[in-house]
C-alpha cells in the first residue's frame, strides 16, 4: 500500500501550482543596466554602428586592386558556309555549320592615385562609424537621465504615501475620539462629520499617491521595454537630509566639465570633421586619376582540330598598362559638391553652437532648481517642526475640549502640507544635484 500512496502524493505535488517567486526589486543601477541592454532605440543605433563599420571596411577594400575572371561560351550555326572563309577570326580546317567558341580572361585594375579621394573616403567612413557610437552614447545618456528622474519621482511618491498613511491614522484616532465625545454630549454630530470628512480626505490622498506611483512605474517600465505583468518594485535607498544639504557645485564649473564630456557636443564636432573631409573629396573630382591594369586571356573553338589544352596555350595573350583620366569639363559637378560641403560645415558649426547654448540652459535649469529646492528644504524643515509642535498642542487641547474642530483640522492640514513640502523639496534637491553630477562627469549615484 505504501507504493501507491507515495505515487499519489507525488502526483499531487506535481499538479499543485508552484509557489510564485518574489517580485524582483529594481535598483537604479539595475534599471540603467537593463535599459542599456534592451532599449530598442539603443539596439537600432548599435545596428547603425555595425552598418557604418561595413562602409568603413568597403572603403578600405577600395584601396586594394580588384581582380575578376570572365568567360563566355558560344554556340554558332552557319547554314550556308563555304570552305576557306574565316571572317570570324578563326582558321578553319573544315566546314562546320555548327561550331563552338570559348573565351577565358583574368583581369585586374588598381587605382594608383585619384587626388587622395579613396584615402579621404576611408577617413570619412571612420568618422561616420565614430559618429554612430557617439549617437548611441548620447541616447544612453538621455535614457539614464529619464530613468533617474522617474526613479526619484517614484521614491518621492512612495514617501508621500507613508506621510498620508500617518495622517490617515491620526484622522482615524480623531474620528474615534469625536465619536466618544458625541456620546457624552461634548461634540455635535456636525463637528463629527468634519472629522469623518478629514479621514475620508486622507484616504483619498493615499489612493492618489498610490496612483502616482503606479503611473511613474508604468513610464519606467516603458523606458525599460518591459511588457510583462510581473509586479515592478524598486529598492528604496537610504536618503538622508545630508544628501539634500550637500554643497552645490558652481554653474560654470559644471558647464566647463560638460564641454569636455558630453557626447552630443562631440557628435557635432564629428560632423564638422566629416564636412572638412567632404570638401577634400569633392575637390579631388577635378584631379587626374591614374590606374594600373593587367590582364590575361585565351580562347578555344571547335573549328580547330587541336585539342583544348594546346588551343588554350597557343591562344593565350597577356598585357599590362597605365591609364590616366583627366577631367576637363564636368558640368559644374565638382564646384557644386565643394560648395555644398562647405555649406554643410557651416551648418554643423551652427548646430554645435546651438547645442552648447542648449547644454548651458539645461545645466543652468538644474542648478537653479537645486539652489531653489535646497533653500525651500531648509525652510520646510523648520516649518514642519513648527507645524508638528502646533498640531500636538492642538490635539491635546482638543482632547480637553479647549479647541474646536475647525482649529484642529486647520492645524492638521498645515502639518500635512508642511511635511509634503519638505519631502518634495528634499527629493527635488537630490534629483537636481544628481543631474548636475551627471552632466559634470556622467556618473549617477547608484
């Protein structure tokens, strides 16, 4: 009996649903690493870099000689041929209405000089490959910046939930106290209704903060290209007041460092270098092209009584040569190409200047936000302490019947607002300080 029982228990164990693994907790570094590997925009730019590398390999290969083999096999029919006619270049030893010709050739060509056009094309494609890598780095920076902003927003919203829950617990206590006071005739039902309304408002605030967290998580999942239904949790790193009170670097210091680091600036400088090479390539269109060529060929025919090996040997011919091509009139194609390359360089220089202005504005915005929110955080801490002390006194006086419900609700609203202001200014200060560090050296506090 033991064996059937063991089999039954094993079957039940296999059919029972496996316990769900705990949801993964995502740190900021986890989010960044995952996005850098899976974001579709980054994957497409990696493909563009590979494509640019193929162009570079092709340009390098163009510096080498080319070699090609050709052959043709022809069957001919001449119905009214007369003996001795050899107009097709072959010596006929007989009259064949049907005959076969075969030719074989090996030829090569090597561009020795064309105004350095080929070498400059190699340099141009090398810059194009570097530009693809720079574009990928720029996109990666933008993604990391968005991730950090959403991550901080999630942390702030989660802290806001805690604050609202604490406020809700206090409201529940006040409501319970009010119910007792109504029973003994020390409070009217109208005042109790206000306490109930306060408790309901705190419940609403909790739901609203929870909805904000879900929305920010949805945006973060979209950025990470995550489409599964698994619960998405983030780790909650320790955030101290000192993190929001650290020294703010000077605006010019951050901007000067960013000029050497930011990939988008390197991208526009790369385009300027590409334009300089395009100018050289365009000017080379007016220079001579010197090429070397060589070839060897042979042929066979069915009209020759010799065997094929002897025909291949006797008909072989070889030759080498140098060709020079000098452009005289090109319908203005060279001048147009040169002028367009010059205009493209000027456009890229303007784009670089505009990007530098945009960069400065972005850094200045983070710097101003850091200064403003840090000052607001300092003031909010004092305001919260004052509001907490005031509310504690009001609660005690309300319990003793010395304060009415309006004063209690006002004190509670002031405390909740002060705590929310403190939280918001704290996390915004941390965010803007992190962004200044990111623009300065590309690092994010993980």
